[in-house]
């Protein structure tokens, strides 16, 4: 039974989101390390994708988590998720991508999958992961990526929450017209999705944090009957 895990975040708000879910869903005696490295997020957005520097930095965090005794590393950012495939070969603990449980849930709902993101660095890896996982499972899916242009700069550069929320809301409403389910590439978008009224929410909108921690619960305490 796993008793010590680590999370790798790329923005500080993610710590609060996942820490709350850990306290709600996972055993109270579980030892949890939260590693937050905003360099990862800022560099991947500035570069528009991954680079050897980012792969190396993620690997260093994975090695540190392993040396501290963590029995698995949960990555919490879509933008750096491809690094997991490389890092797994360098450490002896599982390195998990945050979006996998969300993707598997989407497959249960339908084959037309919309994906919304406010950063291209998050959108492209999630689209690729949906397609590769569908191929591995022999599924036929239709994927519609949607980039919320201007939303990221509005929120993170200018602190303009209203503009960010309007752009995201409009994008989600368009995706709902043509898809069976929508995936959010960033946890920062979930607040906007939650504000959409039930009458307007034509299809399920999935975010990764809760689904990822619910999956972790099956690993760290498989006999638990706690509800979440």
C-alpha cells in the first residue's frame, strides 16, 4: 500500500486545488509532498512547447521526490505531461499524467470530444494524449481543439478575470454545440465551467484534478470505502 506521494505543480494555485482534494479524498495518514515550480509553466508558455531544459528540470524533480521516499509522482500540468514518458525511464517510481483519468472518463461518455485551453502549450499535449490513448484502446474518436485566444494573457498578465471568463465561457458554449463531452486543459478554467447554468450545460464538462485524485485513491488505499 502506498503511503507517500508527491505532486509536481507548475503554478501556485494548483497547490491549493490538489491539497484540498487530497484532504477530502485520500487517507489522513498519507504523507504528501507538494513541489511547485513556476519556472516550468513560464518557460513552456514562452517557448510554446517543451525543450531539453524542461525535460531535465522535471527529471530533477522526479529524482528528488524519489529520494525523499515518495512512491509515486503525480504531475498536475498538461503542458509538461509529455515529460512523464521520458522521466519514467530515469526513476523507479510511477510518474502519472494528470489528464489520463479525465480522458478515460470522456471515452465512457462519447466519441466526439471537445478540448478547450487558454494556452497552446496545454492544448497540443492534451489533444495528442487523447488521440494516442484512443489508439491504444482501439477507439474511434473525433477531437475538436479550441484555443481560448486572449484568455491567458487577460488573466495572468493583466489580472482581468472578467475578460478571461467571457472568452472561456464563449468557447465552451461553442464546443457544447458539436461534442458529446468537453475536456478542460487547465484547472484554472473549471471555475468558469462551474458557473455555467444547468440549462446551458448541454454536455458534461470535465476537469482533471478531482478525477486524478480519485484515481490516486485506488492506488494509495485500494480497500478504502471513503466517498468523494
